[in-house]
């Protein structure tokens, strides 16, 4: 990884508390480009769910581009890149597979329960905000940083959450790279960020954009972006913009670790950073946006009604209609049970394991009309 070393580039290692006496500490390796404190600041990470691999390769290629830009003096802002954000999950091997979505010791999802900085910083902001949006942003970032400093992590996972938030909370742009089980590229965004983030969706060739102010569980991207619109509600007389464009970028399927795809995705992210003034360079003509943004509570989570083999009748990218048979659950010794679309929309995700049990999510359809059952926790756990 010596190719990432260049003038204006560097790396740091953030150790986590050791969980066993005498064991070497695990930690997060962070790549830095540009001058600390320069604006705009962009933070990009991959592998928070440690078994979602494509983003790790994408950020390797992006870091190489950024090192070249740093050597030319072309980093205008600050860029922080974490290609492997979850050293805990990377050690969880079982039966020949890496299991990196949940911490095995506790069962907790690595991408949930991040600090609620709006709640923790609000008290310090009383009487401190006014009509100057730029000044308010600086005051709020300082209050959020102080709130983070007060957190005393009780365990290694909490320390990881604090470490990652400490790197990202004050960024203008936060992109958390994930991958679905079998999917087209799609984004999760805070509703107040749309249509301002349409350039991101167009540049990365997103086929679905799912919007929610609160999706439930406080995942990483919402923990970074959500405080801005929550504080705007708490202090309606103050000028508080959505100062952090935070998004979860789902880079297709977990198994799409492909150097050609990764190079293309890295080039798209570089162009996005150029458009946003983080990196100097000509990004060219913005590609056409290929989808409409739709509410997350309008996304149907197709669930198997019974146990059995899964036979999909629709392909990824197909437009399906309410009442249409999208899949069948086949009992090898019995019946065939249809699974119907309950909305009109694009089938953008399926499950690669072709066996289901009652209640298992086997597909996702991006619809436009909120569904009555879509309340509470809107993300697949």
C-alpha cells in the first residue's frame, strides 16, 4: 500500500481496547489526503459490515487516485478514507465463511446504534445559534465533537463506533459503502438531502434511491447526517442547513468483487469529489439520472410466507406491478406458494441463497406509495 504515500497524504492507526490480556489490539487504519481542517471535508468508509466486500476494493482504487492528486497538490479540501472499517468483523470466521454483519459475541449489528449527537449536543446549543448559517455549522460541529469526547465506550464495539464517528462527524460528505446480497446499485439517503444529492446518484449509476428522515436503529450515515435536520427542528428560529451529505451506497452484490467494476466505481466517486470541490479536476458531463427517488417506507420487503426453495419469476431491474407473482416458494414435497408484489416499482434486490423460511426477506421493490406495514424499523436487520 506504499502507493498511497505521497506529499499531502498519510495514514494513522486507531487502536481499539484489547479484549484479551496480552492480545495485540485491533484497530482501524485511516488514509488521509489534503490538509486537516480544509473544506470541504469528505469521509468515505467500506466494510462496516465486514462481509460486504466490493467497497473495500473500490476505496483501494480511489485512494490511489487521491494519492496521485495529493502529489500534484490537487486535494482542495480534506479526504479521509477507511477501506476496512470493521477490524472486529474481519476476525469472525465460521464454517469457512466470514460473518461480518453482526458481532458474534453480542449479536449486535455493526451498522446500528451509533451515538445520537443531536440529543447529546442540544443542551450545549441553547442560546448559541442565530441567523448566520455558517457560524451555526461551526458551533454545532464543536458541540458534537465535545459530545463525542464525553462518551466512555464500555466495550470494543462501542469504541469502534466512537472511533468511526470521531473521524466523520464534522465532514461535509460522508459515504458509507456497503453491498446487498444480490442487487443493483442503490442509495439510502436522508429525505432533506434530496434532490441536492442527485449528482451522487447520477454519477454512481444508482438504480434506486430510498429516502427517509429516520429509518430506525441509527445507522452510521444517519448518525452523521441526521443531527442537522433534527437540530433544525429543535431550533426552528436558527439557520441550520443540512451540512452533511451522508449516504449509504450499496455497491450491488456482495460477491461483485471485480476489479473492472471497482475501478469504474472509484472513478465515479472521484468525479463526484471533483464536482463538489474536494479535489481539483474536470469531472465532465454529469450522467443522466436513471431513477426517481422514492420513500423508504414505500419499499416492499418481499417476505417468504412458507419454507422452501425460491424460484424468482422477475429479474433485477424489472418493473413489477401490485399483484404480480415475483417469486415462488417451492416445497420439494408439496405445494408451490406465490410471493406477490404489493406495490408498483423496480425489483432492485434479491437473495442469492435460494432457500427461504417463513418471514425471510427475499427481495426488495422500490415503490412510490408508502405501505401501511412499513413503520418503525425500515431497514433489513
